C-alpha cells in the first residue's frame, strides 16, 4: 500500500551562489523556507517539481521535501532540511549569524 502524500516544498540550490532555495507560490525562488509554497496536492507537487527541473540556469538538483504548516509558513519535518535551512556547517556565517546559535569555535 502506498504511503499517503504529505505536504511538500520544492527545494534546490541556487546555481550561482549555492544557497538553498525554495519555490514560492508565484514560481519565483526564495531563500527562506517560511516564504515557500507548501504544496498539499501530489499532482501539483509533481508539476512544480517538473517546472523547477526545467530551470537549470537557476536551480540545481530540485526535489520535493516534506514540510509542515507552521505559524509563519512551512517548516521542515526532517533533520536534513532543518540542517540545509541553516546554511554551511563549518562555521557561523551567512544565515547562521542571524540565528541564535552557540558561540562559534575560533579558527586556529
């Protein structure tokens, strides 16, 4: 028996900058998951994934990621997506400087 469909967001990496990006309802790409389109219909999710795949000059490696409705928009439901949303893990910079994170270890 197939698993029931769960809400998804279309995600990829930006071709030029490498940032994680998400597809918004208007088809544009945003860098904040809470602004992404939470797609609750399986056929629509597959159609939007096909649209994202057809934009190789913008998005690299698009796929559907499980998400849930949160108070400010979609939120990740899997550790991988939570990790991707915070940015690079080698040190705190970029998106990570805007979040409350433990003190970064100084480079030696």
